[in-house]
C-alpha cells in the first residue's frame, strides 16, 4: 500500500528533476508505521543516487503529509532513502551472460 502511494506520488506530484529516472524497488515499514525505509534504483545508475536522495529529502515533508492523509495514518512516518543496487547488478550479470553466449 505504501509503495503504491509513493509510486503514484513520484509519477504525478513530485516534480524535482533529481527524481527523474527513479524507480521505487521496496518499502519496509516498522510495525508501528512510524518509520520506513524506501529503496530505489535509478535509470542512470549509482552515480545519480546521492542527488536522488537529496531530492527525496527535499520532498520528505510533502511525502509524509500526503502519505499520512492517503493512508489515514495517525502519525506520519519518518523515512530513510537508500539506493538499491539489485537492478543494476542484475543488468550487469545479464550483460555478462549475453557476452559469454555470443563468444560461444
């Protein structure tokens, strides 16, 4: 539910250019929903992750307020934002496998 709402916000509401090319990969919330960890990937790779984190930090108040409203939460959660290297690593492994097959 949180991932869906955040993804919708990213698509329609957050206009920060630092968040262009960002895809949310997972959201983990604490049991009391007061804290969450948002993991994301970036189309341009790890090098753009620090700027994306700054973009998320800049929009954090907006995100918290709108998430609390959309989900009917009593307390708005605090978030940590971190880059998820998984998709980037998977793409690299896929590329290496294609190169290996092409050589055979």
